[in-house]
C-alpha cells in the first residue's frame, strides 16, 4: 500500500468499514479477507505489501468482535480465506457455524512478547517484574521471562478463554493493580487499554509484531490456496513431544522440557524447508506444519514411508507423535490432525497416522520396512471406543452422572491429564459430547470445564 493510499482514499474506505485490496503480481492470486479493527487491519496490510509471493487482501473494519461474523460474511463471496485479527473475533464468528470459506486468526503472544518488553525497557518506565498480562499463554510469558533471565514470580496472566469478555480482562488488571500486586498492565484489547487508562492504571499494548503477522498471512495463504485449488489441497501435521517427557516427570525439569520443544521446532523448520511448508508453534507441546498434499506425497513417496520420523528420532533422541489431517475445510483438517496425533500416541510402532474425510485412516511406516495400511469408514471412530471405555469405567466406579471433567477422566481411565483433555476434545469433535460452561470455583487458576457425554449416539 502506497503512502498516498494510506493517507487518502484508503483511510476513508477503512472508516466506512471497507478496505481497498492490496495484491502483488506473479502467481495465481489467493484473496485473503481481513476482519479486525482499523488499526490492526492497517498493520496487516502494510506487512502484506512487503511480502513476496501472490497475495490479495480485501478487508472489513470491525471494532466490536461481536460483529465479526457479519463482517466476514460480507467478504466471503470474493475471498478464499478469512483472517481474523485475533482469537476472540474468530471464535465469536464461528459460534453459529462454519463460514463458507476457511478461516484463521492472528495468534496472540509469540515473538510479540519479547518485542513488547524490549520496547517498554527502551521507551517506557515500566517495572516488567510486576505486571499483568491478558489473552496470551501463561507458559509462553513465563518461558520468555526465563529465557531473558528475569524473575516472573510477580507476573500474573489471565489466559484467553472463549467465555471471557474484554470487561473480564479489565477487572483482572484493575484488581491486580489495586491490590498492589502489579505496577502496570499489558493487554491485547484496545477497549481494555482505554478503560485502564481512564482508571489510572499504567498500561502497555501487546500487538502482534511483524513476524507474527507474516506467519499469520502465510498460514492464510496456504489455507486459502488449498481451499481454492483442488489439486493443491492443504494438509496439516501436528507434531508433539511425547507425554512421557512432560515436565511433571522427575526425569525432566521445566528448562529441559523447554529445550526439547525448541529442539523439535528447530528440526521441524528444517523439515519444513524440504516440504516447502509453513511451521508454527501450536501449544506447550506441539508444532503445527501446514503443507500441500502434493508436497506431502513427494516427501513420503506417495504416503508409503515417513522418513521424517526417523530423522527426528535421530536428531532428538525420542519418537515424536505425528498426526496428519486432511479435510474439506481447514477446521476439519486440523481436527483430523489432532485425532491422528492421538492415535499415533496410543499405537505401537514407529509410524505416523493420517486421518482424512469420511473416516479414512492411513498408517505410514517411518522407514519403508513396514507396510502402509489404509482403512476407510470400516468401523466406529476411535472416539466411540473411548466413550465406551469411559462409560464402563464410570459404571465400575459407581459414577452415575452423565457429566465429567478432565480430572475425572484421567483418574477413571488411568491416563495423564493432557491425554484426558485430548480425549474430551475428540469426543466433542465427534459429536459424542458437549462442552459446557466452566464451573465457577473459588480456586485460583483455570476453572474446570464439564462435558456432557452423549452416550445415546453410540451404535448398538
């Protein structure tokens, strides 16, 4: 976007809720619909202009996240993918169902956290040892402080949850400041920033930096390209550090587990270059790899062998859990990748699992010595088997409630809390459970989330 556009006609178009298109010449264009605040959209447009490749943007201003779905629907006829400026607008937009085109969002945190801390240390008089953060992951914040050699004992974080509104983040920051626990607040919400300033609370804005925005645009390009080109379907790989190496085990400290995650990310970046894929951090234990089906087939000899598993094992000293997902939409493909990663974790042998539409499951050996197996909708999904096991365990324990929480599932099935949460997410995705609103308790930390089991949907 040229300077004249930024200050002239485009400013008037942004103010009215419609933004000009930005594109670069070259390959077939993928059109990304951008939905966010005027300030957020301007930053995305500027980053897109400096990117190589073929990208066209068409945006709609949405200052209130509650109107994100309506704004997205205004764009879907002319775009291949929607990019929301944050997770709140994304979740609210998809509450009423999937959009006609795939959708992704700009993730909070990441490299934006150290960037903000550096900016604050250079230009603002802020005691970064006594602050409160909202929306971002607590582990991400504390890991960043640890890597910078700074204590985080007085750093407080309220992570993003779908049931929280900007007013909840404001009350969190205000309470921390009023009680003397913090000297300032860090927020990702412009409305929260404004209210905190009015309340006299020193506040800093945590905005996605150029690297985060570039990665989000790259994801949108890949997802949009896969959605619009039938011969270039997008697939997602979820690669996780095994649950056995989680830091709660005595063999590994938090710092060594963090190093395992960093090593995994570094190795996957190398693998990503081989496959011309995009590699992004996913959560505390996983990495998301976005690739085309064509590049995956080339890297796996048409899905017959998975040499990446062997290379990662040799470089890292452990077998990562690899799940591959394909689907008609990005949401379906990512859900299938999660399911595949769970199947990999539970199966024996060194292989990767791919889950596709209509119940297709492909088990790909790591070295070509084993045999690839393919099943296609022959039996009930794995989630149905898990639900049956859970119901049997509940009956044996005398639990007659149809509602469970992750802690109960972990105890009943003898699995880790992380595995129990993965099971419950899988049941929800398979329409065998409903996720209910979190239970309010007086305890500090994340409130437990109850799930209603839908056992009547099991086959007889």
